[in-house]
């Protein structure tokens, strides 16, 4: 008889998917956004990865499940001090 090694873990629900935001901003704003989310406890992870859409630079931000509203509010507050444009929610 084979015993499954991690059978006890099956009772836990798998983690829900995180959100991916693409945020239009420049390098200067990226540093400020990264610093702001760095002070929050696991809300978001700002990446240096970007893609160009219609000549505009969008940086990737991973947002923890259940923290989307908080992340969007933080970005809205940051818009008052750095240039942040459009925010696209991928999932």
C-alpha cells in the first residue's frame, strides 16, 4: 500500500489567483510606486517588466488576492505626486 506524502494538505483550499495590473508610468514614477507598495505588507509586488502599448510604457504589478481595491486606492493617491496614467487589470 502506497501512502501519499502530503495527504494532509489536500484539506486546504488552494490559493486564489492574484491580480495582474499594467500601469502606465515612467521610470521615476515606478520607483515611487515600488517604494509605496514596499511599505505595505504583501499587497503588491512591482515589477520592472513592462510592455509598450500604443507607444506608452505599462509596468507590471502583481496584486495579492483580496487586495485589488487597496492597490487601486494607493495608485490613485500616488497620482497626486507622480505621473501615473491608465491602469489596466489583466485578471
